C-alpha cells in the first residue's frame, strides 16, 4: 500500500476539524470559542497542507499570518484567505487570552472561508 502524502493527511485532518466546527456551531450548546478553535485548526492544517504540496518546509506555528506569508513567498495567490488571520487567537495557547478581548469574529464567514480553502486544496492534494 502506497503511503499517503503529508499534504493529504493534513487535508483530511483539516476536513475533520471543519466538520467538528460545523457540528458544534449547529448544536448551539457550546461556547463559540470552541467553534473558533476548530476553525483555526482546520485553517492551520489546510495552509500547512498547501505548503507541503509545494514541497515547502513550514514553520511549527499556530500563526495563520506566518503561514500565509510563507505561501506568498512561494508565489501563491492567498489574497482571499487573509481574513483567516482573525482565527489565530482561537489557537490553543491563545484561547484564554482571546476570551478577554472585545472583538468578535464572524464564525459563519470564517466557516465559509475555511471551506473555500479546503475545496481549493482538495483538487491539488495527491495521495488519494
């Protein structure tokens, strides 16, 4: 059996995080912070899958802006995905700090944008 590429594995994990975010959001029974956390994880894994599919090393980071900058350095068109940086504070090590902030993130818009990112990558990913 041929091993799956790292990009493929990351994309599958991104899809699982996206699915979890949608289930949690539709339940109405959890804090929106948990939805944001899973959306951030989905975006992070999808961006890392994109970098991996280019043969590029990626930083071990939760900062979505850093990952988008790396993609730009690889001459990738990421302009549509810059709003995803709003999800960075939902990352595990920043989540508690974010709870104290006043700003609100539109999680429905972010869900649609993460879906767009994953759909874009689904056509690029090898290893199926």
